[in-house]
C-alpha cells in the first residue's frame, strides 16, 4: 500500500465533510461486499447526519424486492453486470430519502466465476439523482481481499463522484 494513500478513516472523514457541507445523505446498495461499506461509514461518529441507510441485497430476490431491479434484467444481463449495478444505484435512490448512492455487485469467490466474469469481477455504480455512472473492476486475491478492495474502491470513487 502506498504510504501517501489516505487511510480508510481519512477517506470516510472526507466523505462525511463533503456530504455535511452539501446537505446530502448517502445510501449504499451492496451485494458481494455484504454491507462492508455501510459498516465502515457507520464506524465514524456522527454518521447518522450523512449516512441514511445501507441495503445488503445479496440475493437476486433482494435486488428485486428492495431496489426494484427487474427480474428480466437480472436474467438477461446477470446479477454482476453494468445494467444491474446501475439499476441498483437508481433503485437505492428511489427507495431511500438520500441524494447520493453507491451500488456494488460482484464475484468475490472462491467460486462462482466464469470465463466472461472471473472471480474478482466487480461492477460499481454511483448516482446522485441526475447522473448515474458505472465501472467494472477486476480484483485479485482471496474472498476477503476482493471484498475489501471493492469496498475501498467504491469509497474512493464516491469521493470523486
């Protein structure tokens, strides 16, 4: 790890300050990270002033029921896809009184991968009510390493978004 890279606490503090200044609330929609990002956010004292809720939508049914992701979309594109990540970010904003969302869906392993979507494939999406952005990443390592990398990446990009 780069010694000049911000720590998780520093990243969270920067996010908190930005959200507090802008008067916005954050909602997370997590699949493969199982709530790691929401847990990290709520480690910071006072997070209830900028963190609205975290939705762990690990199953396809949860993505449909809690976020409104169409079953046909999941069937057509797969749960780990750009389209589903975008639908998760949009659904999180639709189903929560928040102005900023992040969605994470991926394959943390050790199994579940395929040639087109190997273990470590993670799709992210960020939304703010007007704009949705998505990004695909490929992480290396074991299940805990992939989940941690995905959580850290989601946070870093959230700060940029």
